[in-house]
C-alpha cells in the first residue's frame, strides 16, 4: 500500500467569502486575513508531515506550496465537494486523509497517527477526528471510494460527526476516532484556538491583530 496522500479542502481567503461568522466583530477584510493565516499554518504543517502526495483542493484561486498539486472543488453542497475531493484525487491502492483549513492548531503528530493507522495491516478502514462543535476536522480512508457516503450526511450540524461514523460503519468499515479538536467559526473560537497555537504562529498573530476583544462587562 502506498503512503497516504493528504488533501486540504480550503476556500481562497477572499473578503466576504470566508469566515463570515467572524463578522462582527471583524470586518470582512479582517476575517479574510485570519482565514489566510489559518490556511498558511495548515499548509506548513502538512508540508512538514510525511505524505505520499499533498493536494490543495481549493474553492477559488490560491497558490499551493512548492511540490503540492492543486485541484478545484466540485459540487454545490459541502457533502458533494468532500466526496468529489476524495474521488478526484483518488489513486488506486493509496489511502487519503482530508483536512480543512479551520484547525490551525493541527500538529504533524495528528497526521502521522492517521497515516500510520491506515497503513497498518490490522488497522482501521477509516479514521475520523471529531470536532468540538459536532462536526469533524479530518477523515482518512484506506479506500477513498467510500467517501461517497458523505453525499448523504448533513453537514454543519451538531451531529455531523456522529452521523458520518454511523454511515461509514453501515458500509462495514472499521472506524477509529482521533483526538478532538476545536475549529474556528466565531471570534470566541478564534481566540480559543489561537491560545493553542505557538504565539509566533501566523494564526496567533493574526487573531491578536485582527479580532477585536470583547467589550468589558459593565459592573
């Protein structure tokens, strides 16, 4: 079995199109700079991690790091875009691990664990990293063809992660859960995740510069 490829599903950090739930308190321009920092840190982490291939699956126009491949996102719903990302990047006999751009606290160790589990002869068929908001931050598949189940799972709900696991297990797959991570949707999320990142990371610096602090509570 070939080493797993890593896919990063992302939106180009264009004002008004990314991180809209940061507005307010952020302006669309500030939210886009926070998104750009999250994406840059994520790409750096994936570049450092071992992988058979690294592929940026992008909505919009954004350059990939040297040595990466780029694919456009396809589909109207998020479920279709996720399933199509796995399908378009699929290489026979090669597992795939997909992550988004909303967990800049991601560590190389997270990706190494996913890759090693999928490469193990007695390991699971799928690995899923649950997100605190009920979704998931990564999905890895020994056979990326099984990603077709994502077309039927409602996304952006408090039960998306659980429903994804159920759908995979209904296909007879053995699923292993990875550590929980928080993703970035709101200003409070951004501040909490920034505290988990190195203080000199792009994301931590962007949040400090671009996300206004809440007003003091009057006593």
